[in-house]
């Protein structure tokens, strides 16, 4: 099992940047596929980005391509999401997720961190 803790959320203006981090503890971080989801009021949950254990990035949500960048540091048990050129529609609670397999659903979730972008 792995425990996930997100940090780095906040309130910013459109066009600003934020960097979210996810710290993992428990089983070795390198054994987990990782991802970021987001949940906005009145909207369905969205998978934002998905990164395999190898570091291969298998998915970026179309609306964040070119603006968001995911990275993972298996030596430090951390994952980051650099978010640039933020838009009001990026406003959501962002959740870190971990999966025991490179395929299928994620198994573990953090508590979420709020990102609010005002115009």
C-alpha cells in the first residue's frame, strides 16, 4: 500500500503558474504508475496525465497539452505537475493517484489540493 500527499495548490490569476507535488510513502514508489486527476464542481472527474513506472508518459488531457508537464523522481518518491498558462477552466481539486499496474484503474488516491484560477 502507498500513502499519497499532495501539495502546491493555491489561488492564482489566469496566465500564472503553479507546481503541484505528490509525495509517496509505503511501498517503493518506483513500482507504481502515477497520475493526476482533477474534479471541478459540476463536472465529471478528468484524468489529467498518466505516467508509467518507467517514466513514459502515456496520456495528457487535450486541454492541458503544451501547458502542463508531469515528472517523477523515483529516487525521492515524488511526482510533480508543472502547470503553466493556467486558465479559469483549470480550477479544480487535483488528486494524485497511484496504480500497482501500468494498466487499468488507479488503486490509491491522495486527499487532493485545490487549484483556483481567476480571470
